[in-house]
């Protein structure tokens, strides 16, 4: 599961507290790394197929614009905000990873 969060101190505190409540360590996702590391865009936890990737940057996209453009869907009485289709295509094209190119061909 990919989760894109805005890189703010408030969000770090919320994530840290959620991990704490579930007994999960944050490993290298320290407050300093989350807020300031110049190279890290994703913090990964777990192993596929049950892994979580917390993304703090997505190539080709602006968080605030995507947040505003987001779409909602409901699953098991939970309302979920997700990136809209056009922004998803932009992100896939910008990353240029083989996996994302394959996704583009199959979306």
C-alpha cells in the first residue's frame, strides 16, 4: 500500500503515534529524516504483499494540488481519499520506472 503524506512535523507526530500504538518501530524514519533528508522520498515498512510505503514526495506532482484534486471512494464504510486518475498518470510518467511504464500500459 502506498500512502502519500505531506512532509510536516504535525504529520510526523501523527504517524509516529500510530506506529507506537501498533507497536511498530519507525526504524530510519526519524523526525529528522522525515522532515529534512534530501534524498529519501519513501519509507518502507513490512514485506510485500503486506508492506506500506510512506511517500513524502512524488516526482512530477505537488502535494497540495493533488490533495485538492483528490477523489473519494468508500470501502467497508471507510471513506478513502485517493489521487485522481490524471495525477496518477503524471506520476507514473515522471517516475519512468519499468513497473510504472507497465502500469501505464495497463491502466
